[in-house]
C-alpha cells in the first residue's frame, strides 16, 4: 500500500528518472531499507531487488562496452566495469536523484555517514532492478545510459582504469621507497552480496579508502583515490 506521503515522493523521483512505474509497489520496495521494515509492518526491503539490479547494471554496461569498444580485451572491459559499478559511483547517482530524501529507512540510520553511502548506493541498484521488472530491459538500459555511460566513456578514453594498484606502488616506491599497505576495515551486507571497505596507507599514514563488492575492487578504488591525492 502506497500512502500519500510516499506517493508524492515517488512522483518526484519518477519525474527525475523520466520513467513512470506501472506497479508502484516495485518502486516502493526498491527504496525500502531493511531497518525500516523492522519497524513498520507491511513493507518489503530491497535486498533481493538490489542483488537483481546489480546484475542488470553490469549486463547493460558490459553490452555497451562490447558493442562500442570492439578493441578492448575481456580484462580491460572488466576493469572499466568495476570502476563504474562501485559504491562511490553509485552514490554519486543517488545524490543526483536526491535519494536520501526518498529512501525509507530507520531514523537511527544516518544516510550522510559512510555506512549511509552504501545504503543509498544499494538503492540505485534496486531501482534499476525495479525498472527492469516493471518496464523491461530497454527501460533499464535507458536509465543506465543516462547515469553511467558518460563515466564509462571517460574511463575508456582516459585509460585511468588501468591497474591503479600498480600505478600507486610505482609512485610510492619512487617517492618514498616503500609500497602501499591495504587493510580491510569493514564488511557489510549478506553473504551473497558483501560490501568491503579498504584503507590504503603509505609509511603508516592512511591515504584514502575505497568500497567495493570484493576486497580486490575495494583495493582498486582505494588506490584510485590515493593516486588522485598524489597528483
């Protein structure tokens, strides 16, 4: 059941994404965090839909890379996709959509904290899943195209996706005569959909952090952020 307050919120979001849901319940599920369900009867949380949406997102980006960048090898396409399908990138999309004002979540969860970034990133993936279930692959592809393909193109042209860990190691060896150290600082989410946060330090000083669906992708993001600071 969609109450009047949520109906207005959802209409605002639909205008932003240029898509109107036939089944509003799918939209409601996509923006409902587990903490809200624990406190409110009759709601369904978005974890399953987020898992599904992640697959749809990766499929759309993979198809786009495969068709447009015919010279890229499998490993290169995987690296670019990993650079786009991560918490940092997803959170940027969440911010553009003002999802922190729409997500249904317990008052005890701060969506402006680092843990909240992951919540909002997950909502984006769930939203993609909801669009697919409601309107099909073409509608989902259109959403991904609008919010993610520009970043894919930028990465493909700049080559910034290329092995940031190696780049950072070469930089620190040259500048400090040492190598970076990576440490997992947080694991969250269900076993089938883990999120990892990793800090990278140089000479015992934490330089940056990154979050990803695997330890490797989190390390990649941490290294990428560290390189930006050194440059």
